[in-house]
């Protein structure tokens, strides 16, 4: 786990750069919560996913 993915700069421009990142997995959830509580709600869902929990008792891939 890393806070910033490693990358290779492919080309630099005055206001931006084109980067190449290695293959990686991303998990994302949407929550219906206020901004102050959204982080906690999202963390719980993501933790459940990582731990293998699903509402229908199936194993996550």
C-alpha cells in the first residue's frame, strides 16, 4: 500500500506532464452522508469489502 503510486514521466509540458502508472486496483464507494461523516461511512464499507464481507454472503474476488 502506498500514499502515492510510483510513476514514470512520459513527457513534460509547461503546465502539466504525462505520466505512466503501473497496473493497480482501485476500490470506490458512494455514500449518502454529510461531508463530516462521509469518510467514516466510506471506510466501513471499504473495510468490509477488503475483509470479504458482502450483503449476500459471497466472497469478494
